[in-house]
C-alpha cells in the first residue's frame, strides 16, 4: 500500500456543534521538484452527528503559511488569516481555545472552537510537518526559528 495515501497520513479532527475541522499532513509537488511537507485544513458544516464534508472549505498550508500556523498553535501569534481569492480560514487564540472561522463565496461560513487538547495536537502536527520541510532534527532550533519568524509577522489591516 502507498504510504503517502491520504488515509494513512497523520491528521487531527475537531468537532464543534455546527462545524468540524480536519488538519491533515500532506505534501506539495511542483514542477517535478521534490515534494514539500504541507498541511491541509478542511472546515465543513455539521448537522447533528453528520459532517457534510462535500461542502468543506480547504486551504493548504505550504512553506510560507505552515510556520505561521505553527507559531499560532505555540502561542507566538494571536491570530492568522489564510486567504485565497474566493475563500479563507481565520484562526484566533481566545481564552481556553482556538477559534476557527472559514468562508467561501457568498453564504458558506463555518466556525468552531478548538479546545486546548486538540490545539496541542494541531501544534504537534504542524511541528512534525515543519521538521519534514526543513529536514531539521533539532526541535530547539526549530522553536527558536519559529519565535523569530513570528516576531516579524505583521498582519495586514484587513486581517
């Protein structure tokens, strides 16, 4: 079986009353270059016990955005907004939780809180993917680099 098959990739699932989030390890392949570790964030509406994954909003975090997500999970940033032309996912640190909101076009807006235990799991998944991106074995070095990069981050006025 292919070890890169999506069903075998590391993932974290979070469920709110009205929406759900899956963060899944993945990779990006561009123009025949070696693959780069990435992370997909999927947010979908939930009705009762059913999650409507066919209506999910997906944003893939690569080299530029994955460090920001990791910095948010580690408490180095208060808020990040991952924007695409027709969609986006905003994640904000709030007391006792992360708060995720995703929008796509008119009418598609989903939101959910992420409790502390799952925010920890998201942080571990993000750091694991960053270690793969950088071929870095030294966690202390990775954390110091994340802290330094987070100190440079200034959100735009629209964030």
